[in-house]
């Protein structure tokens, strides 16, 4: 099935070497990786997710995602395979393994964390069944032989023809950490992975009227304010929102990420933590009402139409990059939480887990994963300076949220080769 690119245009055209718009899911298992069994599991994923087995082609003057029947690449490497390249058989996803880790890389233009998790569930089901000689329940797992519902293919945003697009918020520029601190933006992102016990963090959230996403956003806001106590309005965290519920499209594979803007207003900064958390939860609730989410989705549709209306690929790229920089200019940082992994019976074999992706332009990003009894907070930023990470950890210390700083280093994301 040929799919004319639509909302994929934004993520494809603003992909750069520094910001490739790739999601990497890393899974560390309890036994060494068996390449033959992993090859078998990758092939089952390719069979189950035909809408991800695609390549970019020109058809009747338009760029389309065309069926790609070549094998999805599995490599023995830490870096993975450059997506869209001939080395990747021109696929926009690939798998790799190294040192006990399995890595799944996929273009963020064709799916989001929710869609990527579905593939990981399938991968672990087939791999762990054979590697551990276990009979695993397929409940909640998309497996081969399923009838693939049309709703998995369809982009629900295409049907929003009667919904008025939300206009860009008329707000001033955000506090920009790179400018405020004089930090030089790096060619590569830096990442620190922080582990927190799931039960303990959920207890803390319940006691303080928070949730994993809002509390992490609040800790990040307070950490930034520690370093910039005289900053006025404009300290804003963008909390990612899954738009599937509002769009009544739980099965779709498309990237359906919106955002709730959480502003750490000056008058809030002397409030106790629980009152601040209540305020942030209220902001999220108001912005997640169906009519607001649908209006944002309609706005994404309008932007896709605008990008694709440009006469040349160069003009499309310029507009997509400008749109991303506008979003970057009104937020200070971002937080994203896909939700619990829910990887079924295979989850007991998972030793460690990561979800990494690049931030928007110049803003730090915290990606939250919840797998096998732990939250992993991946603190991602496009500069080496660790002052904001240290300030964030100080917030955890001051609130007796116990954590393990697992590792840190240059974040590895494969690049993307595009034909335009």
C-alpha cells in the first residue's frame, strides 16, 4: 500500500544531522543476545507491522511511503544503521545489538513512543519465547496472524476537516537556557539516565497530588528556577500529550503527540510543592480536554498542508525547520512519558531499558520510561554543561526521592538519509 506523506512531512523535512528525529529504544536482557533468535524476532516484527516496512519514493510527483520487501536490517553494532540508507535497505527502521543490549531505531516522522512500544512488545514476545524457552501469553501483544485492523493504518487527523485549527498561542518568548547561561550548543546530545523505584515514586506523587509527568515537569521547573531565580515569566515546560484518546484512534501507528504548556509563573514559586503540583495538574487537565486536543491536531494538519504546498523540497525543509524553531522559542524544556511499558510476560527478562530521542532544537528534554518496577528518567540536552542536571538531582535530593544515576555520555542516534 502506497501512503502519500502528510503529517510525516514535518518530521522528515526538519530532520538534520544534529536533530535526526529518530527514536531509539534500548532493551538489556538477562542473557547474552542470541543473533539467530533475534533475527527470527525481527522478521516477525516486519511481518506484523507492514506499515513500518516502507521506503520513500516519488510517485506521480508526490513523495510516498512505498512498500519495502527487503529484509529489515539487524546489525551487530552499538551505533546501529543509518536509516533510509542503502545500508538499511532504505527502511526507516532498523535493529542492532551489542553488549547485552537490543536497540530498535525508527524515524519519529512515522511513529511516536506509543507506536514504538507496540513493536517492542512484539519483539520481546518472539525473542524471549525462544531465548528463554518459555510459554508467554500473547495477551496485549500484536502478533503475526492477527487481522491488521484498518485503524492501525489510518491517520485520524486526515478526517478533521470540520475542526477549527488552534491558533498559535500569543505568548512571549521563553527563558532560553543556552542564551541565559551562555552555553554553546553541541553537535551531539548528552544524556544522563536516572533510575527511581516505581512504587516509591508513585507513593511520592500520590502524597503530593502529582503524576510522573507533572511531577517530573515540576522538578525540572524548580531546578531551572534554582539557577535563574530572577527570571521573570517565560519558564515553560512542554509536557507531551498522546492525542489518540481524543481522536478516538487507539490503534493508529502515526505520531500523535501534542503538548500541554506548563508555565512556572512567578507567583507560584513560593508555594509548597503539593500546591505547585496541583496547579500543574490543573493546567494539564485543561489542555487535555478533547476540544483542545482536537484543535491542536487540526493545527498540525494545517501545518502539514502548508509544508506540502511549498513548490520545492528546499522550501518545505525551510518551513519545517522554521516551525520547529518557533516551538523551541516559546518553551524552556520538555518532558515526555509514554506510559508503563506493559511488555507482558517478557518483561521479567528485562534488566534495563532506555528510550532516547533528540530534543527540539535547543531545549533539554526528559524522557520517562516505566519498565520492570523502575522509572528511568533520561535527561537529554543538546550541550555538555551539566549544571541543569545537577540542579535537577538536587531537587530529588531535597525531596527525598531516592535515585541511581545509572550512566551518562553522548547519546547515540543513527542519522537518516532522505532523498530530498
